[in-house]
C-alpha cells in the first residue's frame, strides 16, 4: 500500500518546508517526496496545523528486559512505550536473565523481539566468558557488542574488538561500584562514584582496542568522558537525565538511583554545553525499567529510570527554549544515532530511506502524564516537564500510533541489522 503524509517536513537539515511524503508500506520506504500529492492519492494532511513530519526517533540504548525479567518489562510493553514516545527503532541491551552471551539466549531474545516489538529493533550481544562463542554470536543479526565494567579485563573483549563490529561501552571501571559501599544518598554517590572512573574506562578500553575499532561510549555523564571519547575518535551519547537533572541533596535515594549516578551542577552544565556545541553524536534514554516495589526498597533498590515514553520530549524543551535548532534536535534523536549504528537509510527524509516517521505538535506544553505502556510505573518527578507531543507514528509505512492509540500487533517492524555490516565512521560535526 502507498499513501501520502503531508505537513512541515523537517529532519537534521532543518525545516525542509511544507510538503508530502509518499510512504510505501510494502517496501517499508519513502518512495516519493513532493510539494503536493497526486490527485486521487490516499492522503493524511497535517498542512496548516503547524505539525512537524520528521524521521522517527532512534534510541540506541534501552533495556526491554524480557526472558526471565519479563515481570519488569518485555518486548511487547517496552516497544509499545517506544512507539507512544515517537521512537521507531530501539536497540536492546544484553544484561538480561539469562544474559545475551550465548547463542541460545540471543536467539530467544531475537525471536521475542521479532514476535512482539511493534517498532524496528536490534540487540547488542554481551561479551561471553568463552572467547570461542564470539564467532557464533557475531553471526547473528546483532547491532554490536555491549561492554560492561566487568568485561573490561576479559580476554574475550580483546577478541571482540577485532571483529569490526560496533562495540558500545558502559564507561565505568569495575572499581566504580566500590563508591556504592561508601554512599547511598544521591549527592554523595555522585562524588564517591566519580567522573574519573568514566574517563579511565574509556582509556582502558582504548589501551586494548585496535586503532580501527568502532567504539561508541554510551551514557557519558561527565564532560571529561566526552572529551576522552572524542579525543580517541569514538562516538558518544548522553542521556536526558544527566543533561537535565542533578544530584541535589535530599533526593529519594532509590527513585533517583541510576548508573552512572546523577552528577553535580558543574558536570551537568558542562555536559549540556558540549551537547549544544555539537560535540555529542546522539541522545539515548537508557530506559531501565524495574517494578515499583523494587524501586521503593532500600538498600537493594536497583538503578535506572523508565524513560521510553517521555525522553524525546524532555529534550525538545531545548528547542522550545531556543537553545537547539530543529535540525540539531533531529540530528541528536535520529540521524546521529542512525550513523553510530551504521544505518545510513535511517534518520532522514529522503527517497529510499526507511519509512519511519513521527508527526508531532511542537507547540503543546506537553506535560508527561506518566508511563502508560511500560510496566515500570514509578518515575522521578522531573520527567513530567516535557514539551511537544507526538500525534502519529509510522513504522515501515505502517501507522503504529495515532492520537493515543497503539497498533495491537507488529506490522512491518524489522531488525535492520539483518542485512548490513557497519559502514564507515559517522562524519564528525566538528
Ligand atoms: O541505571 C542503570 N540501570 N544503569 C545500568 O547500567 C544498568 C541499568 C539496568 O539494567 O537496570
Ligand atoms: Zn543501560
């Protein structure tokens, strides 16, 4: 089926102008772009309403859980939350139960994503204990390998770095979690689990990585982490929570617990400055759902925020404030992450690009009412402060979200890592 979607077309190049996209649902691509649809065509027309038609957002760091952790979240609920936020591609993390470090676990996860996820999806494999398993893991359609602090010194990591696959680093050394023994309260945790561990982890990885390795540093919470990553030619993302929120004294230690921890004012402002200067490749949510019960029980409460429905709209506040242009916003949430992932047909409005589209109203004040689709319902109050609001979300030319209603089952959602190898390094903006 082919149909047309009209409105204010905008992507990382800024506002292209009022116009229309022809979406081909059978091929999953944008098949034509024009000022006017041909007469007699099937058209959904938002022109004159001030609604933006843009590439769907890409979240390269989410925890959809599933498998034995389905009581926290699963591939159905997590992907529904993504669609409701305007996110049309999610890439899932391997710290599941069982972890995605064996072909069997990875195959189970890929099958669950294929069956239940209503948006495009990918997954990172974990670093296996046995280096011999790397080849089998790499033969699956994965987005790359995720490196946790506990993997930094493993022999398998040295081998994984030689595979020419994307390697995505949680930038903390194993010593960082010692800071948790000294502190629980967020403001002191920010100090004890300090920035130095982040830059050290980046340098430690660089000390064993070939120069040509594709390394991405995720959820950098400190300016020094970004500087270290960029200095080495690595790509880097930041989360909205590290950009917008600080470890203020007196915060609920469980609700606001996240790894890396929320930082102090100077680090947060430094992070924001680097983002606004164009030195960050992507924004990612680190959507990390836990049950309300788990999140309310000190001292074992797990770290993480359930973000998928809200995070792009928190970032949109910077557009509303005049700090980010529309093009820069779309770079950070679509084109930048697409290039980090090596997906050159994602994140732009062009003929032949993946027909993943979000239509949004940039003018609504957009107060986030709380998660409606994620199983994780307990969220920090700062998430309520958003701007803008999705109206319609399209995946592969199929409508999956419209005015609050979601598609019941996947229609044309794909794993784009099934048919590609990582391309050249993304072009640096600076
Ligand atoms: O806060 C976090 N939660 N940071 C992580 O690195 C893991 C995540 C989780 O899986 O809950
Ligand atoms: Zn994470």
